C-alpha cells in the first residue's frame, strides 16, 4: 500500500512540474498573502511545515509551492501522513490565500553567502 502512495505522490509531483514548466514563471498569486498567513497559522500547517513553509517534520512547501490546482488536490487528498482538509474545513478561497502566502516567502540565501557553511 505504501508503494502505491509513493507512486501517486510521484505522479502528482511530475504533473505539477509539467504544469509549472508550461506556465509563466511569474504567475500572480490567486489570493491574499496576509490572509493566507492567518489561515496557514490557524490550521496549524506551521507545526509540520514551519512558519515560512521551510519544512521540518514535513517537506518544504515554500517559496515555490506546487501550482495552485495541484496544491489544492494535494491538500484535499494527501497521500501520506498529512491529514486531509476537505472543503468543509478549508475553502478553495482560503487555499488560494495560503498558496499566495507560500509564494510570497523569500528564497533562502545562497549557501555561498553563509560564512558558517563555507569550507
């Protein structure tokens, strides 16, 4: 059963990557990043993904989240330990806001710019 879930996750990631390759790099967010942060925090997404979406107990999801359609599908029907969030718990509009928040997160600095990480 776990193999099936991993295969589903791989298909979702590949589909999202293909969709991302076909869309412009600067797709405007579909929601409000400020509202998205509030929803992200209130739902407890930060407990696994970190306040900035940087990852932790769960994968990094920012600053380049899956395309919005794939993001919504993943949140509604996650393949692994993440709980599902049906529309009765979080609306498509709220997911759009969360997506905008994740897109608004800055890219981490290049490793070469961090002195402690230099040989």
